[in-house]
């Protein structure tokens, strides 16, 4: 399977789909969520976004389906081009797809020695190798600290600096070898996953894109419309939680002159929905998934 979506039933239920409604799947991927939405639409519309052209090849011929090759951060602009100003639901399944991880030449996985690529949109020119070889040690330190939450970020960045001074780092294997001295043996897999995550987030500007998606969702959703987001690490989940709670990324609602909270959403989930043990057994990549749902207020 191209990509087995996490928390499929829970997220589709959270959308509260109306058969004639207008919906957005911001992260089409393998089409798992999109197909489930289409099954529930009669004369509605589903607009699916994906910046990875490989993903959109999974779309099927359906009169209610509209595919858009674009990063979801341009959602409002692209929907406007389709004469859509309001929608009834938005779903986003964040992060990297199983297909991207399992395709060696995409460079997302620590399991393969492959080009250090990590581009979600393969029409872009900059790759993870460009970041590794051109960013200053101080900038790499900041990326690994903020996006990977890695304790020895400076030592890690310095190891890369030392290695690339000897030879340009082209592949995932060369990067792993370059940072071997600062990779804890007992936590090797987890550590390398954080390193790759940090580079991927920086390259694809995923945090900024998520912020853009969340802010646009407040403008696009009809009153009573649902925002459904599945995240896979604490950086994303914190942003989603705070925005659903307060309409900003700090998580503290603004007040009106009467002291009442000004916020665009009512969180349906006070705590995130997480996969059951049974789901994790059949889909190990769902283990870190957290689902949050909110409804647009008047």
C-alpha cells in the first residue's frame, strides 16, 4: 500500500461530513482519507492537495474530486482559483508518507544509503544535502535544537562541519558516518530519526507551512465546519493544540472588552486521540500519531 493512514475512522468521524458539503484534504498522500470522504459525499466537492506529484497519481476518477498540485500553505489562493471561498471541513495528515519513506532515492529514511534528498516537492531544487553542506555550524545547531530537540546539537553540527571540510556529504550513509561519533549507540535509531526529521522540516519549511494552514483554516471554514489534524511529533502537536484552543500559537486567547475569549475554534478533543494497540500492531507508523479536532465558532 502507498500509505496506510493513521486514525482513519476517528478522523473521518471527526469531520462530521455532510453529503453535499465542500471539503479539503490538505495532504492527499495515498488517498486513504480522500477515498473515505468521497464515499460519504453525494453532490459535494472534495479538493485534495499534495506537493508531491507522485502522490496525486493515486487519485481516482470521481465527479466530486478535484486535485491540486500544491503545498497546502497556498490553500486559500488555490481554492479561490476554483471559486471556493468557504468549506465545511479540512483534514491534514502531517509528516512524511510511507511511500516517501520506503522509496530509497527520496532520501527520507535512515534504512537506505541513498541521495540525501528529502524534497517533498521534487520540482524544488534545494535538497537536504545542500543544507548539510552549505549551512553554517551555528545555523545547523539551531535547526537540530529547534526541529529535532537534540541535546548535543552543537556537537552534532560541528561533526558535520568537520566531515564536509574533508569531503562533500552527498548521501544518507555519508551523513550517518559523519555524525557517528556523537550518535548514542543505545539510542541510535531514535537519534538518527531526529536528525533526519530536523533536516526534513527545515528543507520543506513544514512548520511555517503548518502555521499558514492553521491560520487559513479559520478564514475558510464555515461556522460549524471541522478542522481535523493528525500530527506525529510534539512541535506540530503543540501548534495545533494552541491554535485550536486560542486562535494563536501561544495558546492564550485574546479577550474582548467584556473579558470574553476571542477565538475561532471550539476544540472537540480536549486531549488528542491516539491509536489503539491493535492499530499500532497493524500499522507501526501510527504509533506516534495524535489526532485533534475543532469546530469553527460563529
